[in-house]
C-alpha cells in the first residue's frame, strides 16, 4: 500500500481542513501529511525545503465576476508576490504562499464564490465547461448550469474524497465547440438525436506517461440525468478502480481491462439500478483544438472577446484592468478557457474594447498566443525537468518576429516540463515533453521530446512520438523551421495534421530539421 493510500485510510481526506488551520496557527506543516493538503488545492512548491506553497483555485463553470477577478488580483499582491496563472483546467494558480496565510485566502475565495476543494488529490477535480456556453450559436445546450451543479454535488463530496487517483470531468454544449471530452475521465458531449437534446458520454480519457483517449459508453444521457450518471461513474471507479500501483490507477486502466461495455454494465447494475438509453455517437468536431483570439459574434446579439494571457501568465495590474474593461464594455463577467486565456462576453463595443486591450498588450495581432500553452515547469513544480513558461513565451516572441505566428497558421504548440502531460503535449500539432539529456561531457541539458500531429478537434488522435530530442537551446530554431515548412509547402486549407500526414513524420525528426544535410534514420 502506498503512503497516500495509507493516509487516506487513517483519515478521510477532506478532514485535513482541520489540520490546515492548526498548521496555519503553528506555522509548521507535519511532513507526513503535507501531500494531503492537495485535497484543498495546496502543494509544496519547488524547492520544497524552502517551505513555500502553491494554490490552485477552482472556477466553477469557468465563469466569475469582475469583482472576483479584482479580489484574485489582490490576493496575488497580498500573499503571492504578484504571481497569477490561468491553468488549462480553467483554474487560477498562486505561488509563494505560506501556510499561515492559507485559511485567510480560503475565506477570501469563499466570499467571491470560488474555492479550492478537490483542486488536486485523489478526488473529483475541476469540471471543465465550454467557455462558450450560452454564447455560441452552434451549441445545442447551454451547459453552464450543469457545470455548476456538477461542481456543487461532487467537489468536496466525502463520498468521492478517496478515489484511486484524480478524476476529471468535462461538459460541452456541442461537438462543434470542444474536443476536451477525449482526454477526461468523463466527457459529456451534447448533441441532438431525433429532436431531443442529450449527451454522448465518453469515459477513460487521460494523458500522462501512458496516454489513452476516452471511449464511448454508448449511451444517450438526458440533461436531468447528468449529475446522477457522473456520480454513478465516479462511484464505480472508487469501488472497482485499481489501488495497488498509483502509476496504473487512473480510470483509463480499468476501462482498458473491462472495456467500455463492461464498465457500463457495472455502472448500470450496481449504481444506477437501471439501464441507460442507448445512443449514437455525436458528430466529429470541426473544432481546431485551440482558442481563436479576438472578437466573435455571440448568439442573441453582442460579441465575446478572447484575450491572450501568453502561456497563462497575467500580473495583478492587468487582471484589474481586465476586470474594469469587463465592466465598461461587457456585463462584468469573465471566463477562463481550457487554453490558458480569458474571455469577456456580452460586449457591445468590440472595437473600443480591442483598442484598450491593445494598449495593455493583451490583444496581439497574431494567432500564436491563442494556440500555445505551457505548464508551470521547474520554476515552481517539483516534478518538472525543464523550464517552460519563460521558454515558451520567448518562443512565441521568436516566431512572431519571424512572421510565423500568423492567424492563417493555426498550429497548436503545447509544452510541458515532464511526462505528466499537464499541458496535453500528446494532442497538439507540436507537443514538446521536457526531459534531460547528457551531452558529450556528461553534463545534463534540458531537452524536449517531440510528439507530432496529435489533436482533440477535427483530428482526434495522439501524436506520433519522434526519435531524438530537441535541445532547449534549439527549440526556437526547430519550431520556426517546421512552421516555415508548413507555411511554404502546405496546400490551401490544409491543416498541420493533414500536412504532416501527407509529407510523412520523418520530415519532422529533430535531426532532420536541425541538420538537414544528414540522411534521415526513420521515425
């Protein structure tokens, strides 16, 4: 039994909140129990011996008010040395916290209807909801109310506090909008069948070192059944999931062994006590797998505007400025996207808003900032092997300077500091996984393994892992060469995935791109 499993048996995980208050008063965390703070979104940050913490804040339904953003900015200033990130699960993250300040931060978050329950740990994580819920004419259902209901019923619920591992849920109002369902433990994908709106349900998606795209459960779930079905699936995973080896404890391993049909039978017979309605597969998305920055018409009139943060980083002053703009030009509402950006809905004067965003350097004319994401990296993460945020921001600058970060080149670039896939490197056009390699002198250098032509939009597949690595110092040159090749050799309306399939993966081998005069050795 792992240490985490032992601790979960000794104390219900969500009961650690009482200990957090004790640790805060004493200023010291019991090292045996420090990893259990994750159930409330609190982690030791790197280097752990310094005693500082990071905190992940859930944003139910991905939606929050301008006043909430101002308070988030103030918390960042007051306790987090001005750090503030938007994650690819639509959360906020702080760094440089001390345990003494954690209860106060919790209280301040509750006042703005945000929380950290289940932001990490072996429980139900943040529910990803389409940031376009209620806005996009292509949706068949506004899923925002269901996203909030899922959060209310499952986040912090002690019935799901001791799952074998993390458990992620997504819900989307149309197959036209998102492909996130493919990489979550449960993905609810709304579509219409014979005039009735319901959900195609997918299970067992997950990335990490061993990636697995979700499989269809083969059912048609009506909106009023969503929470019940989610709780039944989570319960089945809790009771039947594997606990012996934490590296093989995600739901995807149970689905692999039982099959989706076998797992469905358990859910129906043991938890729902009734059969689910069979249903067809929802149409394949034409979604591109990224945010499209800028101004877009929304249904019912008005516009929504997607604002780039640049790999999720935003300072408190810019956050306050965004809050003011949401009040001035919108309805005071903002939303986080699964691609580390921020959306302002209900805008009536988009041109004026765009000018003010440009003055804040939050509305670049290029598309690359909406298609590129990066994880926390070695700056704060204990698991990362490479630096990510600054390197990816510099990469974007390099591509923009070279005229390659253009809206007509909508290439997704996901960069992560290790194999855990916090920023989904296996489902990007260009996915870079951080690693270490020894040079000729035996000194370790940061490097990136390349995963080519994956996707969660129109292309629904895992990328091809290429032989060799790109050293960190060569990342800009490699990426620019690949994009220049696509720009000059791609056919009209040909996506990057289609281009890669047509010309072959060997063309993108790191050695072939960086040393074009050498003979390729195969993928």
